[in-house]
């Protein structure tokens, strides 16, 4: 799987205007349906992408899974900040497969639910009935 992550342009604004607080806010990951293409310039809020989220069912619930264990690290050597979560969001397929092309992370605490970024799986990934769909090692870097 060729995984890439892209930071939303909105996250930069939201951090500078204190709309996002990584130490206090609740973040969620939702899975995106086949055919979704992330636009870091236009996809600012959960409402901008919700129509492309996979539907509830087969062990997945619309809105996604809550993430925990966020850490923010300053990296002066590479001139960036790294945001990482220690939990790996997962869903157990039940009654059918869970399939997704990628995942969106958004701030569920903020009223407008700004997008942190997108993780592209590079291809559609699936977990068949009774198997676990897991997104591992969630990391975003901002410069």
C-alpha cells in the first residue's frame, strides 16, 4: 500500500487562530469512499467531504472513530512540527466488507469541524466480514 498524507491548508489557519487545540480537542478519523480525491485548498471542513464518506454499515459508523494519544513534536532539524496519534483507528467488518480509498482526520470539538488532513491509501483497501480494518501510524507534518 502506497500511503501518503496531505495536510489541509485550513489546519494552518485554524492553528494560528486558535480554533484547534491538539492538547484538548477531540479528533476523529473517517473513511472515504472510492473515487474521493482530496483537495487541500477546498476541503476545509467535515461538511465539505461528508458526502464522500463511506456509508454506515458493515461495522462502520458515519463520522468515524475517535482518536487518542495525540502528541505534538517540534523538529528544528527539519524545520517542521509533527502531530501523531498513538491509537490506530480500527473497525471490525460485520455483515459485509469495509472498503475505503483513504481517511480524513478532523477536529470534532470545533463547531465547523476543520480538517487536519487526508491519508491516501493509494488504492482501495478492504476488510472482509469479521476482519479488522486498521489505519496505522497516523502522522502529519506541518512546515
